C-alpha cells in the first residue's frame, strides 16, 4: 500500500510505494531485540538528491594555509571556512589522532548541532586526491598524471578541464568521457580519438559536431549513424570534401557558425527517449547492466536500487549519490564508496565501512554513530570509544532523542554543509540565485572581486596566428567577465588539433557542456514520431525542441 506525502521542502506531492516501506524496515537497526524503524522520508526524491549533493564541492578550489604545517596549499575549503584543514599528506599520516576530539553525547542539544560542532574541530583533508603525479589542481581524483582542473576523474594523463572521466589521454574540456585520446568539447564519449564538439559517441574517430554515433570515422554535422565514414549532414561525401570542411574550423568565427549549424541540424533529428542498455525493469538515464534500478542516472551494475546517481556495482540501496562500488543495504549516502555495508546518512567515507550512521570521512570502521575522520575503529559515538555493551545501550537512546527533535531518518540540512550552496554541484543541477539560497537559510559565497581584471588583449581569430606568448596574458571571459589563462599544454593542444583559442573561461565552458545533458527528471510523454504516439517516459521535457522517439522508432531511424 503506497503513501502520498507533501514534500517538506518544495511542497510537491510524492509517493512512497509499498516496496519503499519494506526497504526502510529492512535496513532499520536493531538493538537488544528491538527494531528502531527508519521512518519514510519527508522530502521528495528530487529534494533529497539536492540536499545530499549540496555537501559535495568538486570544482571550487582556493589557496589557503594548512592548519597543521602552516604551508600554503590548494584546498576545496576557502580560508574563511570554520574548519580545521590539513594538507593531503598530513591528513593521511599518523601525525594526529581523530579520537582526541571525542566528546560525550548531550541530550539537551539536537544531534545535528553536535555532529556539526565535531566536524568543525576534527581535521578535514584539503583535497580528495590520491596517487596523482603533477596533478595537484584536481579534486575527487585518483591516479592522474600531468593533468589540470579535473574533477571526479581517475587515471587521466595530460588532460585539462574534465569531469567524471576516466582513462583519457590528452583531452581538453570533456565530461563523462572514457578511454579517449585527443578529444575536445565532448560529452558522453567512449573509446574515441580526435573527436570534437560531439556528444554520445562510441568507438569513433575524427568526428566534428556529431551526436549519437557508433563506429564512425571522419564525419561532420551527423547524427544516428553506425559504421559510417566520410559523412556530412548524414550524407556521403568524398575525403576531399570532408577535409575542406574540417580545415575551416581553425577560425573562431567559422567555428561559431559551425556550432550553430550543428545545433539546428541535431535538434531536428530523432533522439532516443532514454539511454538504457541491457537493463531489466529499470527507469532512468545513462543506465547500463542493471535490474530493478528505478530513477537511477549515470550508473551501471545495479540491482534493486532506487533514487541514485553516479554509482556502480551495488544492490539493495536507496538514495545514493557518488560512488558506491561493491556496496549493499545503504541509504541516504553521498561521496562514499567501496564495500560499504549497512550504512546510512553518511558522507565522504570509504573502504569497507559497516553499520555506520551519520558519519563523515571515515575509513574501514564498524558500528559508528556520528563520527568524523575515524579509521579502523569500532563502537564509537562522536569520536568517543565505548564497549560493545555501552554502544548498544547508548545508541537507542540517541535515536529516541533524535525522534523527539525530528532528526532521525533525515539527512543533514544543506545549511550544515561545509560549503556554500553555489560552491557545490547542487548549483550545477539545481541552480538558485543568491536570494533564493538566502531564503532557505543556506550559505552563499560571493566571488573574489580581485579575479576580475579588465583585459584588452585581442585573441587572433585563427589558431595559426596565435603567438606562444598568449600564455602570459590575462584573458577575460566574454560570458561572465571572469579572468582566465591559457596554459602551455592547452595552447599546444589547440595548435596541434587546429582549434581556435576559447573566448570563455573554463567555468562557463563547463556550464555550457552540462546544459546539453537532460535533467535527472522523468516526464510522461508520447513518442514524437509521426503516426506513433506510443506512451513513453523520457528525460526530454515537453518544451524541449528535440524529437524524443520510443525504442522501436529510434532503432528504425539509425543507419
């Protein structure tokens, strides 16, 4: 039997199905023979997602001082944040002990306030970067080499300005890109070489202004092609004709005209209603190899998972953003990964945690409640050690106290995030104005005014005419006015690929790329193929100009 509720945040009605209620009961903790039920959510799925990702800052980096060594470092926390920030090397070392910050639980104060007070005194890592070489200006990154401004990205080399991308070489301005070489301004691209201004392409090379292409080579302004070479506007051309078109984009003015032509052509072509591959009983987008995964996005290898984004290889989990991997029976999680078992309301925690509640930055622990930065500990509350018997006696009392304050079963409010709302990826997916953020009681960070310096430097129209000393110039974004630079590795890429220097800063280029992806929202519509009108669920909003086709009509449109 389902329940209909009004979202406590946005007021929208949402449904809690019987399978949801069974899940909440299944994962509810039990102490001394009594089960402490996790109540149904009071926020709708969309607002729960927004609340969680308001705790994840990937792309806002600052210069600040390490609170341990006093060295100047790069950090995702600005200097004015009320937290103790340690450089990566120090945080991972044994030079400090997080148990020194343990404290007793205070039943006269709300739990969330006590947890946030603990978060402010226990050291936090400056960046989430592991095993990288000459790639310090990265975050949520692992194993990168000679790379710059990469976020949620692993095993990339000589790559610049990428997000959620792995195992790429010499790519610039790319999102959701995997196993690619020398690609530029691409989104949702896999195993491609020298592809530019393209989206949703696999196993292809030398594509320009293309969309939804597989096993294609030397194509421009084309969509929905398979195993084709030398096509322009979906029509066969000679190699000479192709090269003539290709050589024209070294001019910035010509490039802008080409981008406009591509937008107009692609909008009129059939678009697949959802990107779901090898899935059974699933609904979502960019979802692969899954069973019973509902309202999940950018994920694969899921089983019995609901309301998740960017997670992999997990089962029996709800409400999780980033990254899972081999986990089970978890709920309301963000930025946590690798063999997490039976954990709830936890963030930034990794490597074999089990039975964690409301924890942050914890690794390889069991049976923790409200702890921060602990490693391989057991039976701790607010970083204080207890015996098994003491822990199992105290936690039920804390849960009862949290029930009385309305906190039990809720993730932390965005007002408790260590970041301003517009520093987090929540602003990417749920953009708000400063006034809207203030009305919710959340934090907003104004930009550093010193960054905006008027620049009169004129960038040459053609990349062939751009001098090497442009790397010493301060440029100004034509969209937002923010200053930016072209670094030497970047200029080398543009010259080798014959691509004009961008007139927009990396932030604006990134925002324009993610705007090309559909929102994580499902709409009930009808197939737009003439004479079909089959009922479909799609991420294409009714007001969008693209032609959303059902599976059968889409498959008939590719060639």
